[in-house]
């Protein structure tokens, strides 16, 4: 298995909802990442987990809450989002945090906040 | 603050023509990646460049890295319509684990 999967593919939520995005990989990778990509813009790093521990938090608002229950799974819990949070959310994984590791991206979840 | 700039931002070219996309970055880095993204899709890894002078080729695309000039190029040879997509370079600062993406180049190949 050489892919990163993400669910759901599309999500529409209101500003008072609580939802979660899920990312899974079975490549034995020990580092996982969340990126946010607005339309026609490059991806921006949000969080990095290494060996299930949060390694990098790029000053992301607390309405985004990441969770890494095990080495294969990464969640992003969403609460009280704003319309400007609508974007494509990409998950990626690497073998480890060693700087030369290539990132493998999932297909993304397209989020719309009403 | 690390800056990664690509040019051009938009590129419209005819099939069969050659062109080069440039990626300049503002900090020391020993690794650079090129990705392709189709509309509404995720990122597909094209090239991983890990050393000064590295050159890699796949089909009609060739990428190179000059770490001294802080410059990478993506050269397109004899373009075909299937190459139409947005191309991103991404830079990993020396000693850091995260990636910074360039502004992207939206390529349209016209039959």
C-alpha cells in the first residue's frame, strides 16, 4: 500500500458544527502533516506529527485541533470554523522527520464553511 | 522569512514548444521538490533534488538544482496538452523539517 487516504472527500459545515477530517497511511511512515490550501494558492503547513507527537504547530487557530491516535492515523477536529476556513485540506506523510524524506500527499478534503 | 518565488505565474504555450519554469528561494536549502497539481486534485510528486547540480528527467520534464544560486528550473520539452496543470516547487530549509511551497506556475498547453 503506497498511498495516503483522506475522508471525507467533501465536507460542508456550519459555523457552529463540530466535524473531523481523517487521514490514514499504511506505508510505515512515522511523520504526518496537515496542510491548508486556498484556491489558486500554494499549500500552507499547519501541523506536523512525528512518532504520534506534535512536532510543529504553525500558529494555527485553536478551532483546528489535530490528533494522532497511532502511527497510521491523523485526525483534524474542526469546531466553530469561519467561512474563510473554506479550503482544500491536504494530509501528507513521510518515512520520518529526516530532512531528505519525500512527502506523499493524500487526495485532500474540500471543506466549505457556511 | 523564507520566500519561494516561481516565474512565470501563468504560462500558455503551444504544443511542441519548449519552455522553462524558474524557482528562486531566499534561504539555504539542500533539498527541493517539484509537484504537479491538476485542478481540484492533490499534489503529485515529480522530482526530488537533494544536491547541488542535481538533474533529473522524466519524459518531457527535466529538473535541475543550483544551491549556490538558490535556483531550480523545470524544463519542458516539446509540450503536450496532458502537461497542462499547476506546478509547484517546494523548498526545505537546511536543518528544518518543513517545506515551503512556491507560488505555483499554471501551465496551459494549447493544441
